[in-house]
C-alpha cells in the first residue's frame, strides 16, 4: 500500500522513438488517488518532505497494484515535486515502465489508459504542471 502523502506520475517511454505516454486514471493523472481540489504545485526545489519514501517500497507497491512483476517500474530520480493540498503536503514521484510496450491491460484493469501529453489537456492546473515537469525530466528541455 502506498502512503497517503505520496502520489506518482506513471510514464512509458518508447525506447525506439522516445514517444512518451502517461497513464491516466479515471480520477486523473496521479496514481492511485486524485489530488484534492485546490492543490498547488510548489516551485521546483521547494518543500522538501519531512519523510522521504524509499523508492523500492513505493515501486513494488505500485507494480503490485497494477498486477505487474517487481521491477516493472523504475524511479526517475531527476523528478520530485511537492503539492500543497488542503490536507497538507503530498510528495509526487515519477516512475517509468521498464517494459518494451506500455502495459495496456494493466492500465485498463484499473480503469486507466495511456495518453500522449496533448491528450491530457483538461486536467487540473496542478496535474498539468506535474506533467510538464515530468515531460522535461524524461526528454530534457
């Protein structure tokens, strides 16, 4: 189980084309629970969490939740964000699928689907800022 103060953006980067696809859930872009209304992403480098979550623990928990093997997700260490919510700060990490193709069936089993960045329009301002930062972390920019 993932801690309540941790969310993830899940992305697949095609190795041959560098095409990025984000896993979008029915509730939004963050796995496995939505960000509350009125959430605001802090400026980069601000808001270091009081408690850091070890990547192995949250990667394994997320893989199990998706019905995937351990090792199916890898942490993207160049990304870290803190979102201020009405209930307090939430850490957002970025994880990528270590698979040749996106695990479409795993996404569908949770009511999700993989989308390109342009298909994510309409998300909350906080989600869109997180996706922008994730895109830059994955492809540079």
